[in-house]
């Protein structure tokens, strides 16, 4: 059974100075889109490549924004340092130190689960083949 990706959202996320700045500038309702962005970052292991059409389409789908509204939102997020502005503007990659760290941890958990699952299957096959 496949598991859905998830993100680690600390209970004090709302108290983060960057989040408080974002809310102060753009209003409480803008936080919904911010959380949606965090969710898409989780799907792609912490980074979204806007040059990858599939990733860009997924971001557009989740946020319900494309074109200028999408770019305006990302500009706002980067202005509050919630994503790495240099990577966003330079190479069109969306992410942050935190999203990359969490994404790498998720990738390692997935790899570990696959290895453990294969080892269990190999053990079952050995047991069946033994006389």
C-alpha cells in the first residue's frame, strides 16, 4: 500500500518570525497558500524545479495559480525568506534549507523502507525454498 507524502509542520510554525512577517505583509488568508506550498515541497522532497513542467503544473494545480499570480505569490514568499530567493530567481528552484533537510530525511526513510521490504521478501522466499 502506497503512503501519501506528508510534511513536518511543527506546532509552533505559526510563531516563526518569517511566517509572522508573511502574515503581517499579506494577511492571514495568504497562510493557506503558504501551507499548500509547503505540501507541494513535501511531494517533491523539498524542492520544486519550475523548469520541470510536471512539477510546475502540480504547483499550479495545488495553489490554483499560474502565470503572473503564481509568480507574484512566489515573489512574496521569497521576500519573507520562506524560500531561498537566490535559487528561486537564479535557477527557478523553490525550496529552503528546512524543506531540503526534511525532503532528504523523507527520501532516506523511503529508501530504508524499500530495502527492508526487499529483505523481508527475500527472507520469505528463502524460508519457502528451505526443505
